[in-house]
C-alpha cells in the first residue's frame, strides 16, 4: 500500500490516517502529546469548520478539536 504525507488541514471529513510527525517546537509537541495526539496513532477527521474554523478529529475514541494553526503542523500518513 502506498502512503502519502499530508497535513491534518489537507484531509477532508471522513478521511483516516496515522500521525507521522509534528512540525513545531518541543513545547508544541508536548502539548499535543498531553491531549493524546502522538506519532503512530490512527485518527479520523470528523469535521472541518468553515471560514477558518477548527478541525475536529477522533483519536482513541475521543473527539479533539484543533485550531487550523495547529492542524497544519500535524503531518499524517494517508493511504493513497
């Protein structure tokens, strides 16, 4: 299976992927890990709010809301 790297912001609602890496400083990475967003975790995009609103994802059966500034710094492997 071929995988492609995309940012979380590039994914449409219903798409699934595996978190590959983060683009950001250690404090940013630590904040994401604290809320359960870690490398290797599978996620599903629940919704992407319009007009610059946040992205809602599901990780480990929980919904997590990320602002677009954070979502664009989360790199996800997506099956092509």
